[in-house]
C-alpha cells in the first residue's frame, strides 16, 4: 500500500484519542495543580535547555534528538522510495512545527530507537523515539487509540528555563510516541494525497505536543486546568518572555481546533491544520519562552517568511491586528514601523534570528 493509502488513516487520528468533548486554551501534562497559575506553570514539566541535572545528557542544548523506527514506513505498507521520502518529510515537518529559536529538533532516520522511558533502568533510547505498532502493543491495552505518547520526567531543584531563570520543577528526559497501524491502515483510501500528508502531520504534531509537556485542553472538567491571557480562546497570547506567567489566568473558554485537542465530536478543515493554533503557540511560549530577537518572526519559530512580512505590512497600514505579529513590534510601541519591516526583511533574506 502506498502513501496515498497509508497516510489517509490519520483523518480520525486528530480527534480519535478520547471521548467527545470541547477544547479550551492550553493545558499541561501531567496536570500540576499547585494552587495558582504561577505555581502551576513554574512546576510544569518541560525539556531543559542545558544537559539535565540527572546525568543522562538529555535536553535541547544540542537539539532534541529524534529516532524513527526503521520499520515505520514498512508497517504503514509504504515501500516506494518517493513515498518513503514524502513520509520522512511529513515527520520532519511535524517536529519543526513546534520549534522556537532555542527549542530545535534533530530528526535522524538512521538512529535506532528503543522502547522504554526509564532511563535509570537501562533505557538506551533517544530523547524522542517514534514507532508504528499494531493494536496488540501494551500501550494500547486499555483502549485502542490512534496514537499514544509516553513521557518520563523527574523533579529538579534548580532547573534552567529558556529565559535564563532557574526554578524548582519537573524536567522531561524521555518520550516514546506510538501510532496504531491497525486503526490507521483501514482508513487509507479516504483522503487526497495532500490531505493525507497533512492529517498525518497533524497527528504527529498532537503527540509531539504531549512530549513537550502539554495535555488535552478539552478534558478540562476531568483531568486538566487550562490557561490563557483572556477569555477569548482564538486570539494570540502575548506573553512577556521574561515573565510569561504574569499575563496568564485560568479559563474555560473553547477552541475545538487546537492541535492538542482530541475532540471526536467535531470534524472539519482543522483536521488538516499543519500550523499551531494561537492556543498551542501560547502554551509553547509559556513553557519555552524565548529572549531571542527575531524581527518579523510572527509565529515564534525562529524564522521569518514572506507571509509574516505581509502580516507586518498589514499592521503598519492599519489593516491588521497588532497581536497577530506582536513579535514584529521590536520597540514595543504598539505598532509596526518601516524600520522594523526592513529588519524583518533582512532576517528573511539571511535566515534565523539576529546575532
């Protein structure tokens, strides 16, 4: 079976992990429940920007290292070299969607992943290990999900954050992601090829989000607390990277299209979204705040593209909302000026953030 069938299975993966529900803001995994927004976000599990304090060497100081099982394509019945290349591109894009100037992924298809997240008990796996397995695998013993993520974290007293501050909290040290081929393959004929690739990317983005420390925002009434800067679930969260917690509050507002949603009750174009929503980006920026100066980098991924330049011009002309590219407002005057657009253009041409 080719990519056209093997990727189509992901149409339900974006919403088929749990019971029907609605979505709100962003949530954390595991749910910290420390008694206040500040305490919750301070204690929340995340990857370290320096080698972890436990001696395993994990962290994104050298890029979060990703290993993909050698039989991943074969288990999806993909054998054509061109289709394997497409699958690999889809996997790489899924990880890249979560990147910031500091948080980067190093995806290598020659690494050998190892199932198991107990590093202290002999796990020799990489930081993220990705597998395609059948539904008899133990991770699907209780319920037959389309995807499942397991992560291991430990408490640290002097954990470094990406904004240079240190606090007590939890550090993620290992992640295993599994996709269930027995649920995925029967859906292989549903979508067009572009939809198939997009849906698989969204599924993987969902699971990667768990591996970065985020939960299902639609399970607010049972498992998770949720955070936003206001009661509007759709607008951007403008957070100060020096103190990203200051603007956050508890909320129950809804956005059923968030990448981290596992809402089965709503089907629509968002099942093929390959960009983070504002809620997803808000969560990323809260746990992994960046002090890097990246003119025009509206999405916060450490790069500036033509679409973002157009957004800045729209804001400068008074036709766009400042919050849609607040990172373009380098002097923090509430607008976008010509000199800021020119600096963004320079970044787009040269690549990356300013030194």
